[in-house]
C-alpha cells in the first residue's frame, strides 16, 4: 500500500512539473518557412533528387530577438569602430571572426566623454562600447553607445565593483564548508 501511494505521488509530481511545458508547447506556433528558390523553379529543375527539408523551429525566437525592453535583455558589446555610415545611421565593429553592424535609432542613447552624442560624432578607429538588441529581422539595434575611452568616473566605478566582487567571493569562500571530510 505504501509503495502504491509513493508511486501515485511521484506520478502526480511528474505530471505537475510537465504541465507548464506542455501548455506552452501547445500555444507556441512555429513561423511558416520562407519559400525556397527551388519552389519557384521550372519543372526541369525539380528533376533533381529531393533532399529532406530542414524542419521549422518549434520554439519561439530566443529572448534576444526583440526590441521590447520588458521581454529582452540587452547584449553588451565593445570594440573598435571600423566603419561608419552616417546616412544609414550604422557603425561597424570588426571582430576576430566576423564584423557586426549596429543600427542607431531614435531610442539609442549615445555619449562621448560623458556628454550626449550623435552618429555624426562616431568615427573610424574609435573605441565604442554599449549594449544592443537583436531585432527579429536580424539587425542589431543599439540601445546604448559610449564612444571613446572610459572616463575617470567609469574607471572608478569599475574598480569599486571589482573590490566589492572580490570581498564577496572572499566571504563566500570563508563561509563555505570544507570539501574534505574530517576524520
């Protein structure tokens, strides 16, 4: 009798844990796939062997693919500006593997040496850091951009943050029990 009760309890607990996942899976709809180039090709081109199509994603886009601040968290960036397009209001930061192009919008907060700035203040071979959102169409929309080297206030804030972090790690290490068993 006791084992049956434990079995029933375990089943109910498992069901309760899986219910939110099942409910969210039924409410999400996968986006319809874009038509491929072969879909509009001539009948002669369709004689090629058919390959298995890649399945459409079954989950919603990740949390970083929106500009809604309540739904996403901005992604940090830093680097040297390699190109600026004042007309398109974009700047490029070259990376080791690939470059990233950031779009400046009306929502973007830009500063240079602590003072407000615009895209016209951005120049190539200048240091830039900030945060951005990845929009659903794939563009990178800048949320905040700080141009130029860090100011003295930013350096002081970084040092203060580092010392607080080191103190916290030290107190956590002292409070944690020893991993080696005592005889």
